[in-house]
């Protein structure tokens, strides 16, 4: 049977496709312009905002992985996420496919960020978080009705390849170019990041563990209490460039947003960067004790590998 990735080719879709080869030879990659990750991948070009296209993509699938990332805009999310999720749930039920939903932490309450667990309070302080909470409520309703679904939740991430994140844009890319790293928020707060290849391996493992369905799982994240200053220092050392970090006050996001739209979109999420950001994945570690989590040192070092893709955004 086929394992289908909706939204292939991104920061999670690519390592997930690589990891799935340990479980199946039948991998279907679905995106507007999908590209093979493995030699035998089946490619399907589709507009995933079209329910008919979603249904065609899911037909024949044993497991469906939703790792798609729509344009980072509240307006776009509000318009696309609820109908997309509805069409995925309907088609998975129709074709008897198990569903793995890759989620973020936006739905958690602001006060949960310093120590996030699967039981953290859902009370999103942002508009984007409210949309994510709506999606999860749709999934939970489907689970209650008997659909086999699991939620694989991840914190902010870093890694080789096509990684789009604040850390990438303001710290990694600048240091790669020999420029000053920039952070907007508290650079002395702890901020844990998941390594994208770890996330891909973990999502593949969960999707092939029948007893994992019906649950929320925090994906395995190294628990080193590193601050942004520590992360910037690791990247500077790896890229053999001077460690320089400029901290910009949060209000500048809104000022910059007048000229750069993406900065305005990031402003409502910056509460996460003004306090400790710890992601507890002890449930996963207890269930899968043999899973090896990549250390920050090894993860950062891998991003200098000449055989890996350069770090870039979608």
C-alpha cells in the first residue's frame, strides 16, 4: 500500500520521504511541483486547495502525512486551512487511510511556552494559533468518530535543506554570509529547536506504529537548554565566521511590517521569543527509547556538509 505525503519537498516532507524507505517501497509525493527524493517515488502534481485533487492524491493510500505549509499569512490560513483539512478528513475516511498530521505549537496558551507538553492548555493568543486550534478540534472530532489519526507536534526547527524559519532567516543566513546574526526578542531565553531529519524519522516511525494513533505526540527534541546566543555561537563556529549578534526590540517587527509584510505576520507570534521556549518530548522518548536524538552540535555541523542543500526558504 502507498504512503502519501501531502506537501512534499519542504523542510519536513523531504526527510520524511527519506525515512519512509525503511517501511515501504511505495511513496507518493504530492505538491504543485513535486520532485523525487528517492528513485522509486511516485510523483503527483496537485493543487491541494481543490478537494477533488486531494481525493485523487489520497486514493489508494494506506497512510497519509499532512506536512503542507501554506503561505505564512493569516488571511491565507483562514481561507485555506479549514476547507483543506475538511477535504483531507473526508477523503481519508472514504479511502480507509490512516492520517498523520504534522502540527506546530501555535495553539498553546502563552503561559505554556516555557514548558510545553501534550497536556498543555490550548488557548492561543494569536490569530494564526486560533486557526491551528480549529484544525485540531476538527481532527479530534474525527478521532472521536473512529478515524485513525495522530498528531505529531513539533517546535521551531533547524536543519539542512529547505528550512524556512526565523532562526534561519535572521541567524543562520546572516552568519553564513559573514554578517551579524539578528534576533528579535530575548536572546538570553532558552529556545529549543528540533532537527528536521529527526522530525522526519520520528513522523515516519509514528505513522508505522498502529498503537500511536488516536494520540498527540511531541516529536523528539534535544533538551539542551540553549539560548539564542548559544545557538548563534554554534552556527558561527560551524561556519567559521565571527560570532556577532544584534538583538532588536520586538516593537521593531511592527515598524518593519509597514514595509516588509512577512514581518507584520511574525509580530503576533513574537511572544514565543520573549520567554523560555521548552518543548517536552519525554512521552515519545519513553515510548521509543532506542530513537537517537541528534545533539545541537552535530545538527549544526551537518549544515556545513558540502553534499547537503544550502539552507534556503521555500
